[in-house]
């Protein structure tokens, strides 16, 4: 039986096709719209430790956190417990 990884990001849960698509979209973003790699990794660490993360998807907004975390203008969607 395959278990759903509740605290995994896409790169950890073998969702290669989706992750590759997200990486391609992030690469096409203008640099002015993206956070630095350090900020990106910090955001993903917060997401990874959040109870609202299930298989790379934020249950607060339904987005793939590895995509949302790349944008400067985005914030953690958990209004009451915002991490970034």
C-alpha cells in the first residue's frame, strides 16, 4: 500500500512530473518577481513543518508550496498562523 506523505514537499514524494513543471515555470519568472534561493529554502522549511501541508500542497490555499514560495509578493496563506 502506498502511503500519503503528509509532511513532504514534492521533491520528497516522488512527484517528479509535477515538480519538473513547477521548476520550469519558476525558471521563466522574471528575476524581479522571485525571492532569493535562501529565502525560498527558508519558506519551504516553514511549510514542511506546517500541519496544513499534505503531499506538497497547502491545505489553506490549495497551491503547491514549492511554486507559491518562489514569489516575492506571496505570503503564507495561514492568516492566523502566518510563517512567512
